[in-house]
C-alpha cells in the first residue's frame, strides 16, 4: 500500500494563493502518476491536476493558467501551487497515487480549501 499525507489547506480570500503538499510513502515509477482531486459539498469528486513519473502534466480546464502541479526530485512528493483562487475552488482536496501496472488508486485523507471574503 501507499500512504499519502496532505498539508497546506486553509482559508484564503478570492485572488489569493495557497500551496498544497502531498508526501507519499513510495516514489513514482515512470508509468505511475500522482495528482490532486477535489470534492465540493453535494458534488462528485473531480480531477484537478496530475503529474506522471516522467513529469507529464494534465490539468482540468477550470484551473489551467492558475494552478501548477510539480513533484520533488525523488518523485515522492507532489505540490499544487494555486494562484488567483476563486470561491468555486472551495472544496476538500485529495491527493492521489495511481499504480498504473496494478490498476490501483491510493488516496490521502483530504485537506480543506476555503476561498471566501
């Protein structure tokens, strides 16, 4: 199994910034990926951004140009830099580790992000 620990959530005003971190107990292999998903009250969980072991990235259309995902050199930590935050970004953000070969997904406990005046 893979254990994931998220941090960095909190309350921020519209237009502000936050950086989320996720530390994994296992590094990414080239065919694995890590990423961030979010779930707002009453809505389904949605993809925010992913990054592969080869540093290929993917973003939801709603966050392109505002959010940036990156990983550590050891490929065991991912970051989500969130700029120009909007109230609609308010959600619980979950870190994800995808084992492509085993077709398994691992999830962190989630961290709350609230964007409000």
